[in-house]
C-alpha cells in the first residue's frame, strides 16, 4: 500500500479541527495524524508527528498564522495549505501567506461551517494532495526583504495588436508577480486567468498594481484590452477575449465551470485562439490539474506562440505538464527567463 499523506490540522476552533479531521480522514490516501489549537502546540506536534502537510488557520491566538508561517518556513519548510476567511482582511492575509511560502489555501465559511466545508471537501483534498507533491519555493532571502527587480527594457516594443494570455493555478500568485513586475510599461496587453475565489481576485489585482509598472486590475465586463495593462479574470466568472474591428475587449460569463474551474484557463485560451490567433502569446504557469491544456493547443494550432513554465520552477507541474503532453507548447522555460523570452518574441513579431 502506498504511503499515506500525513496531515496536521492547526486551527483555534475545536469545531473546525473536528470538521477538517473528519473530511480529510474519509480519503484513503490521507491520514490526519493530529491537530493543534495554536502555533505553540503546532510547533511541538510537528516535531513529534513529522507531518507531510499542514493546514493552518490564518487567525489564531498567541501567535497569528502569518508569524508562525514565516518562522516555520525558516526553521522547517513544509507544505502548508491556509484556511482563510473571505473578508477583505482575510484576502490580504492569505496573499501574504502565499508570498511567505504557503502552497495554497481554502476558504472558511462564515456560517454553517460543517456544511460549508463539506461542500468544498473534494477541492480541499485535491489541494492537500497537490501540496504533498509541491516544490517548496526557496524563500530564505525574499521573505525578509524582497528586492524590487530591475525592469526589463521596453525599448523597440512598438504598438502592436498582439495579446498575451496567461493561465495559472497553485503557486500562480507568486509566479505571476515574478513575471508581471519586471515587464515594461509599454508591454502588449495581457489577460490573466488565475484560479482564485471571488473577492480574492480584486485584492490580488490591487496588490500587483502596486508592485508593477503596468496597470493591473480585476476585469469588468467590456473592458478594453490595451497595451500596458493586465486584466485579471474575476473569481467565479469566466473571462473571454472578443474583438470588434481593431478593438479587443473582454466579456465575463457565469457559464458552468470547465475542468472544475470558473474562471477557467481553457475558456480564456480558446477565445484567444478564435479572436487573436497568430497575433497572440499563450503562457501556462504552475498549477494542478489540466485546465488550459486543450486551449493552449487550440492557440498553437491558430498560430500563437506558446510557452510553459518548466518543472523545476513550478510549485506544481500539473497544468504545464498536461499542456506539453497535449502538444500545445512551443517552448518550456524557467520562470525567471520567461519575461525576457516573451519580450524577445514580441520584438521579433513586430519585426523590430
């Protein structure tokens, strides 16, 4: 029998500890080895039980989840799935947790905790399994004082009708930040689908907008797709590219989830293949599952240039791996090299 994933549940709520333990224990590949009500108890149980994955509440007594996570990632890096509220403060804290090295997060219901967690049990279990296999980011220096990277040169990037479409999931918030914050302000228009719940996407977009030289915003119905701007698909909405004459814009729908996701990368990529074709670039970043694989193949077949993040730099190599396997990827590149490769293609596309 294959080794089961050993999980430690850390939450100050006795009910939440009970609910998470019950839900996770139903999966034969997971063993909940213990629980803790605060970070000090968690620290002792990590030493005693040696878990593979930690679920960690954002808000706890004695020491908040972020402080504990930062200490943990310094002393004993391990996969962590955060349990977060859907409040604005909860969104901010969760994004900071992902910066500090948490692999993923699940949302905590405001009311009827038992029913709310049961409704997302399958998603939580998938995230625990992905976390157990994740490549942990190396953050020893960046946690303390992240250095703002030098901007890549935007010289010779002319006005263009090219559209850049980026899809990501687990690990994608940090990967997207690494790509977008080094791009010049005159980069061609970018549209992004990152698997993330509603409310989180606006906070995420606002956070990126503060860090980047381009404008980053959560997309709204009918937004124009313009140079120097990245539109992030809002949580719980598919985002599709459309064209009216020379103008590109996005439309948002609540059609059924695709590959279990809304927003879906496949939905966005298929629309880019249809409306931008050879005047587009498709990029697939870290994430679990296969969302984006079929859409990226459609983009490549329509003449787009397609890039996938390599396994070594991915937190989870699921989505890029499936896109490569489907035959939709032109080039596999380390995350750190992706922006310069993207800009080199843009220049060559323009004949610069």
